[in-house]
C-alpha cells in the first residue's frame, strides 16, 4: 500500500538527516584516530588503518588540557551551585511572597533577559580590571550567577504549586524558608535540574568572556584552551591531535546530555510555552 | 501605605527582599550598571580606559562606526546569518519536525540524535567544520570527488588581493561554509520547538480533515502551518536574536582574524566580533567608546526584534 511506502520514505528521510547531523562527529572521531601521515593524506581516507588511541593522550600534552578541564569544572560547579541558590530564592519570592515593588522588580528581571550579554561584556571587563580580578576565578564565576531566564522558568513552576499548600503551611506555623525547603524544593526538583543543566551547557560553551579576562594558561577554560592550543603554532597543524582534543571536549557534555536529556526537553517545552 | 496594606488580603512580607537580595545584587553589578554605563560611554568622545577622561559628550563614535567599512561588513555578515541562514535552517527543521511528528516508533531516539549539535562545544564544532571543509584533507572535497567535482578551496584567501572578483568568490565560499555550519548547529533547538508546537495542535482538526477526505498537502497548508504559526514566530525571532549575537562559531571556523589566511579585511566579522575587537584595543583612546556604541546599536536591534515578537505573538494569540 502507498501508506506503507510513505512510511518507509519517512523513515529513510529521517535517517538521512541523522547521517548529515552525524557526519561532523564521524569526521572528528575518524581523524582523531588517524596517524600523523594518514591525517595529512590528500585525498583523505575515510577511516584509519588502525585506530591510534594514543592521540588522545598526545592531545593532552599539546596544551595543559587537564588544567583547562579542571578550571571548567571548578567554574561550572560553582556557577551551577551559586546560580541555583540565587534562582531558587528569587523565583520563590516572585511566585509566593507579597511585597512592595514586586511587579517593577519582576519587570526588571524580564527586561534583563533582553539585554545581550555581549553588550555587558564591555563594562564588566572594565569593572573586573579595576577590581584587579583579571585572571581570577571570581571573575569567571560571578557574572554567570544570575540568570533571568532560569528565574522566570522556576517561578512558573512554583506558581503551579497550589497556593492552599502555602496557606496551610503558614497556618501550621511553617516559616517561608522551611516551606521553601520542605515543600517547594521537592516538587520543583525536575525544573531545578533543568536550570542546572542549561547553566552547565552555557558555561561549557562560553568563550568570549573568559577569553577577555584570562590571559594566564592556569585559568583558561576548555573552549579558550582548545582555540589557543591549535592556533599559536602557525602554519603547521597536527589535525589528528586537534580533532582528538575536540573529541575530548565534546564527549563529557554529550554523555551528560544523553543521561539527563528528559530534563532538558522538559525545560524546553516549558520555555516554548511563552512563545 | 496603610490603605494599601488593608486592601491586600495577605500582609506584605518584608523577608521577600532578603530572598531577592543575591539576585538583584548580581543584576545591579553585572547587568544594570553595565547597561547604563555602556550607553553613557558610547557618548563620551575618545574615552580613556585608564584615566576615565574624555574630550566631551558627542555622538561622533556612532557616525564613525557607520562610516567604518569593517562595521558595515559586520552588519552584512550578521544579517546574512539572521536572514539567510536562519530561514533556511527553520525550513529544514520544520521538515524534520513534520517527519518526526508522523512517526511514533523511534521518535525519541531521532530527537536525541538531532539534539547533539546543541550540546557540542561551539569551538570544537567550528574546528571540525573548518577541517571538514579543508581544501586538501577535508571530507567535503572527498565527497565532491565521488560525484566527479574537482576540489574546492573552501576557506582560502589565496590571491584574493589581486582582484575584487577573486575576493568575492573567496567570500562567497566562506559564506557557504558558514551557512552549512548554521544549518547543522541550528537544527537541534528548532526541531524540538517545532515538534512541541506540532504536538500542541488539537488532533480534532486532523480527524475532521480526514473525514472530509482532505489531501495531505491541503491539511499541511490549511491546518498545520497556520496553527503552528505562534511557534514559527517564536522560533524565528529567538533565532534571529541569537544570530545577531553570533561570534564564537565564526572565530572557530575562520580564526581570530575572521577570515581565511591571506585575508586582512576581516571578511567574516560579525557585530559582536567588531565589539570585541574594539574592546581588545582598550588602552587606546576611544576604543571603548566605539565598542560601546556598537553594543548600543546591537541592543537597539535586539530590542526592536523583541518588541516585534511581542506584537506578533499577541496578534496570533487567538489561534492557541
């Protein structure tokens, strides 16, 4: 039947799209496993004759990548923890508490979503330089600790918790903070995890800001380290090592994503609602 | 004040400010102050970073930027990403989402694979694409070879200084590489959003259409696309806003000089690249003013687009 054929075509097209999405990953991995001679063959071979896994170890010696990983880990864990605290507190206040100026303050949060980070970089750079924070962790961490979008997302979630629960808790003499800990946190956990993951992806990819404020190899993050490790040596590039390093940088986030993807997709559909 | 308190069923809770303190402290230092300061700095003629001195208040830096060929190039390249790459990537994402929406088995599996570019480090991805398009060792030329096409020097600045025609050809090839990269990296988010939009459409519309025996094409044109339009507008505007902030990918693809080796015109520079280049020169007088003025222009563009989105989404709200 023609319906059957349509279905097959449908799947074939989807597979074709999968292939085109995966081609760069294939080329990255295949090159990462090639020998130096194979990487410089023209025309290139699709696959290495034997996989050279030692490239991954060699790539780590081109630049202090372990140091970059450690820095990225320090920055992302700090940002995720601090920004989660900031987000939870603020979104709880906006969702549940009554106070003067609430609408005006919430408007400021919403409006700040619109301001491109790329604009703020200029003054933040001057602030950091004047504070003597160039090449410091706090300069890498603090500007990322407030995320208006996450506050917005979590506020939406907390608003969906029935208000009766809050009233009942207040009657029982439960303070705001204990209510937040005992009731809101357990219920909002999936959304909090979503905001954490979004922050993590953001930090993992961040390039422009760390590039401005770190000149010291000891404080570089992976994106910047990756960029610099392979551009300072002019002309001659060890492509197999470059691709091995790119693989090392790419894989951790992909593993985290594959394990926790349902939280990312859940957050995405919530975010889509405001459209 | 007292009247306000009476009107409100619940007492005002001053502890709220404590909850908001961390967020607003950070916002004040890293968002609100920089916003105001950047606008002010953009109007200070020849502002000096070290002393804070400037000649006078003037909008001359705006005029300078508008007359700067590099800035116009940056605007053109950014507009190319926003108004060529984004629509094409939306089209491919829409087709992908429609295909995904008409299957049940393996939908989650496919969606996960399509999402991979989104979680790939931008710099790593840019490097891989630069190598894919490498003239000698890249996979793209190999694949072209399979169908009998000679190797193309995709990202190459050889001989571009010799004539405008050669320069433009090199430029077009770089734009093509950027387009392919954008299609790949832009697919993830758009597929997820479009799929969400498609699944929000009330299935009754389709049931009615099926009873009437409406053709698939007509269903797509008369039901699916109109009902999907709020999502389409949302995806378009947010993607265009993201496109206006393009920077890291261009640096990863074309290097810190925003162009192939041999090019000294910053061929592929973007608006954010222009801001960051000006900022990199921060010790010379006026550099920060120029960066600020370019940033204010970027802000105005993004505010305009956000306003447009609000307006359009109100217009389409009756469909929901």
